[in-house]
């Protein structure tokens, strides 16, 4: 009986020694850059694939440093590895049901302690308010609103340095014609560049297009069943004219002044004279719209970008569309000078008649340009 007890004790000691010889102290430093708390499930397997340890550890969320750059929250965790085995890890961001697999940690055939750094990054929780704020900020930066209309620069350029003849109809200036006195040139410093990206959905873009019409083209390329990554690069500048009416008229030669008098004489009565004062310009712009692809829960985190309560998404270049904004002008503002009749009286000597006075039996009509310029109300 004593012999049997002795043998049992020896076998137990041998087993403990064997286990001790095969185990390896493993320290894992988790560095969490994700803006959510993360629970990591750690499973330790032997060389033969037997699960020996199954534990979970909570890693607090990352943060932004004083320069608004992502910074990690670090937490060191110690577990037991087994020679020739591996440690498998999955993590679960707080706020969702999705989990993601990290690459396994292979344990070498050595009893030397292991120190390993596991970085958690590249994955964010979908934040609808963040997407809304970024898209609205772009509208603010570009001075867009619900009345914004984009015009071709080729239609606006001739109005710089011109007298513009038209009439207000409601809040619109309907232009009948313009008379170029001095060719105006746009001089500006280096344009402002707006470069940003966001994750969003169709319903949000649909709501924003009511106040920022440019988003209508983006909405047309979206469906309601997915998230989208929108990246933009837009070059913008603002034009302000320093040309006054007195400066314009002072540049006229006697021949040009007579030509202007003749032009004024055949314009419809009751028109006013305007000069362009300012407008905004998109020099160039590109929106890159990438449709999100759902990935299987438990998939490799390297392919994931963003997650919701139940779904994770990745964004591939093959699923992208590009929408370009050509050179456009908008928010055109005019300064009203005086009526055509008053200007004609100032320019025309008492003994001079205009072309319209001589040919009233066979009048000449200037065809309207049919350009409607919307005036932004203060």
C-alpha cells in the first residue's frame, strides 16, 4: 500500500515537472489606439492543439494627444504559453457585437520568457454624428447653402470689368446684357485646399443635400444597404473686385464712350446698371465614394475598417466611384449703380443723339443672355 502511494506521488511530481518544462511565461503589451474600449479573449494552446487557458482582458480606449494625433492606452497582460503551441486572440470592441481575429502568437520550443507587443488600431465605431459634422463643415468652408447655384466660369468671366444691365425679379438678378469696358483678370493667392474623409450613409447625405445641393450627385451613387467612405480634395478661392464704376468709365476713349451711349440707347427702359463685386470659385474638386463591403464576424481585423452594432465593413478601391467638380463660380454678388436712363444722361451731351434715337422706325434689339444670377440674401 505504501509502495502504491509512493508511486502516485512520484508520478504527480513527474507530471508537474513535465508541465513546468513545457510552459513559457508570456507577457503581452496591448497598445489600444481604437477610440473604444476593447475586450481581448486570449486562448493558449499546446503543441498538440489542446486548449489550456482561456481568459479575457479589458483594454481601455485610445485617445488624441494635444496635437490631435491618435495615442494609445497601454496595458500589460501576463499568461502562460506552451512550447511549440500558440496563443490565439480575438477582440470585441465595446458598443458592438462584432469580434475580430488577431494573428496568432507562435510559441517557440524554448523556455525563454516571451515579450510581445500587440497593437490594436485601424478600426473605428461608426459615428453618424461625426460624418454629419464633417460634411456640414465642408459646406461651411465652401460657403454653400440651399440657394447655391454653380455657374461655368466661362459665363461669369465676361462680367468682370463690365457694366451689367438687368432687373431684379424677386431675389434674382435677370441679366439682359453686359458691356465690357475693361477686361478683368482674377488675381488670387494660393487657393485654399480642403482635404478630408468620412464614413456615412445615404440617408444622411439625402438630408444634407437640401441645404448643400452639391451633395445630390453623391447621393445618386449610393444605396441604402451599406456604409460609404467619402474622400474629397477641393481647391477653392474667393474673388473680390476692386473695380469701381468711375474707374471703368475713366478708361473709356471718346470712341468707346460713344459706343456705350449707342448701346444704352437701344436697351429696354427701366433697367438698372450693376457691376460684379464678388463671387466664390471651385478651381477643381474630386469626391471619391467607396461602398463598404460587409465582412464576416470573426474575420481578420487587418481587413476591417469600421463597425456598427452588428456589422463590420471594409472599403476596397475596386468599389470606388469618382465625381469631379469642374471649374465653377457661385455666390455671385452685384452692386447696383444706377438706372440705364440716368447713366445715359450723364454720358450723352445735350446735342448728341444715340443710335436708338436715329433708328426708332427700325429699332435694333440686343438679345438677352438669359443668365439668371441668384443673389444671396443677407
